């Protein structure tokens, strides 16, 4: 006979009651685990989206004149020296820079059409614009190869393999960019140095796109560092939308955790209530134990062990259900795909410990009440 | 030797004080088989539980081998019960979710005895009461007489010196009651136990070697049989 045998037998005798008393605790743990799992997955998703958005910071010349729009950022006709690219890579937070992609914009006539020419470093640009879908290949650096946007392709009737005459230079179209819904659809992309030659702007760039590598990079700080390192440029952070969304996720998580705390308290009250009624129901049994030589320590041990087992079972069930429900409901209701590999392991033991601790706390008063029972009165209880 | 020295136990009932034990003095020698008789409410069970260390008297003292048991802390008194006293109840008071064997092991578990020693002692105790073959049955699968035998086995498993039985035949028919009393007599004779039986059945009391009668918390008659 061991304490555990006594407790397990007693719990299994009162399965329904044990399950009922654990429901509140299980619910709280389910909520806590799913909130953590879903908010963590949302952070990962937002982080991924940040990368898909492209640059976090756009570096433009400090100018008031308006000529070329590029997405939401307006590009002036004043350029930046290409040497600025190297200077950006020297900022204190250089470890946070994922990619630095300089670009030169210009216009050129092709027949009756005016084309937007974008000079770029292909391997850098493709790192920034992960959504690009190219039929064909990227231009080789320093080569006379170009890719064209979908609108250029359809308007001018060009295909991959066609040659195109821009100013005095003949370029080979090696790839067609699928529709992006952006200004890229109207552009011809070519290697930066080729564009500089064609546009007669050697060693000049129009803008420098900068992508940061982490979710919580200090974007404003990096922008300021760029402006400090490179004279006469404006570095504009474009992460506000992401940050707003991150904040919304954090607020939702905080609210859900508050809700979970309330449920946890209610769950504790449920466990306490059940254990109190268990003390009442087992009053004769407690009297028998006392007559057979049980002291307060024996009774405390029995009640604490019982509550520990309930807490442990509730914690494990709640954690498993929390993970399952977040995997089921996360994608359906919140459109957040849950990948368990992205979720750190520490919340699992933490949630189980929380459940055990809450259950133990809830059993303190019932155990104390049990220890105060008068054994003779208990034995005479009908 | 058990000495009950001028013990009074008072209860408050509806604003009035009721004396369950009224300045009662009683000496019980080692190896006595004492029957306490009397009508309902005369204080028989109160005296039994007071001797067993379960009921602190309002006044007076109980000593066992010159040790005043109510001067012990509650923890020490629980230890005293574990080591010296076995209880048998009218309603058997077996735990329904444990087998007979496991029920018998409870006092040993409380005493911190190892599982193997618990099993050996429980087996021996069940053999003494003639119930070894029913060891793995739950109380609900046993007859009243068998349940009381398990209760007796539980009472003697720790080799106590005092066995206290509160109406041990009260829930049994006459034949089974007689068998239980025979068993108690045999254990008393064989193990030299001090046995105190509370009963209101004169025939049962006749089996003891000493009998006291109580009315209103006092001893009114004592005789050796």
C-alpha cells in the first residue's frame, strides 16, 4: 500500500467528479497554450510577411522635387553616389541588414512608348522581392540581359528571347516578370552598371532599398544610422503597418491571457469546491484514517497528492488540447498556419507546472479543513 | 495498564451542558477482556474513544502504562494509536475502493512500513481471522461477517496491545455475531491483547472476563465474570 495507490483508487472511484473538478483547470490551460501557440505563430507569420514586403527602409536623395513615383515612395531626379551603398554597410547595426539593393531609375523611348528603366543588382533584387515570379532567368550582372514587366510584354508584344533596342544599346530579354500589380509591371530591369551607362549616370543610383533581417529590428534607429553614415540622403522606414499589426497581436494575446487568468482562478475555485465536498463526503473515511493512526501530515499528503495528480492530468490534457485546438482553429478562424516546429518547448512544462501549482493552492484550504475534523464526530456521521 | 482518572467529557447541546462521561474512574489491566454495557447515550462509546486517544476529555486524564496520552501532541497521540491501539467498528468502516488485503495494510502504510512487510503482515492477519482466501475481494463482495473479520485483521495487523471494539456485532446476525466474539476471545487469549468491547447485548458481554455497566456517564456496576 502506497499513498499513490490510495489516491489513484479514490480518484478512479470518483471519475466523474474528478473530471468535473478538472474542467475549469483544463480550460484555462487550453486557452493559455492556444493563445501562446497562436500568437507565437502570428509573430512568425508577420515576420515572414515583413520579408515578403521587401525593403524595410528606402534610402532616397534628400530632395524636394518630384519626378518618378516608386510604390508609395517618391523618387526625385537627384541621385546618390553608388559609393553610399558601401557606407550603409558600415552602420553600427550592420548585423541587422539582410540586403542592401541599390537601383537607378530612368526613362527611355521605345517606338512611341516611354519605358521605365530600372538598373539593379539582380542577385540583391531577387532577395528583396521574394514574390517575383520570372519566366526565364535573371539577367547576368554586367551583361546586356534584361527582364521585362508583364505590361511591357503585352503592350510591346515582346517575349523571352526577343531583342530590344534601348537608346544605342541592344538588350536581350531573358525573362518575363509575372504580374505584380506594382510599378514593376511597367519596368525593364537590367544590371545596374549597364543602366548607368545607358542613362549616362555612371556611379549614380536613384534609391537604395534596405531589408532588415529580424522581426523586431530597431528600424527607426537603423534609418537614423544610415542618414548619419551617408550624407544628403533620406532613409524612410516603412514598417509602421507591420508594427501596428504586431501590437494588435500583442494586445490580443494580453487580453486572452487575462481571460485565461480569470478562467484559471475560476478553475481553482472549482477544484477547491470539489475537494471541499470531497472532504465532506469522505468525512467518515477521514475519521477511520485518524483512528488508525493518521496524523495531519498523512491527511495533507493524501489531499496534496490527489490535487497534484489532478493538476498534472489537467495540465497534460490542457496542453495537448491547447496545441490541437490551436492547430485546428488557428488556420480556420485566424488564418494563421500553426507549425509546431516554430513553437518553443518551454511553455509546455510551464503550463503543466502552472496547472499543478494552481491545483495545489486550491487544495490548501480543503486539506486544512480535513485536518481539523473531529474523528469521533466523523465516525458518527451518517 | 490503562487508567481512566476522574474523566469528565462535557458537550454543549441546545445551550445545555451534557455530561457524556461524569467523573469516571476505571482501571483496565493488561490482558483484560472488558465489556462495557449500558443503554444508548450512556457514554459507552465516548469512554472507548477516550481510552483510544481520539477524544480529549474535558477534565481528568487517561494513562496507558503511566503515560498520560492527552499530554501528548496530536501527532504523538496519532503515533500512540498506530503503535498501541486497534479499532473495530460496528459498521466495519472498510474503504470500499480497496481490497480486503489493502484495507488491512492501511495501519502499516500509516506507520511507514515497507510494502513487502505490509504484505507479509496483512497476509498473516487475514490468516488469523480465517479470511486469507478472500483477500483480494472488495468489501462489497464480502458478507457482513467477512467484512468484520477484515476489520479485525486491520485492527490487529500492527500487533497492538489494546483492541477497542465499538458494537462489533451490532450489524451482524446472532450466529455471525457469536463467531466474531469467538474470534475476539481467541485473539485475546492467544495474543494476550487487552480487549475492550462496547455492547448493549448482554449475551455478547457474557463472553468478556470483566464487565462494567454505564448509565449517564457513570459506572454503575462492575463485575468479573
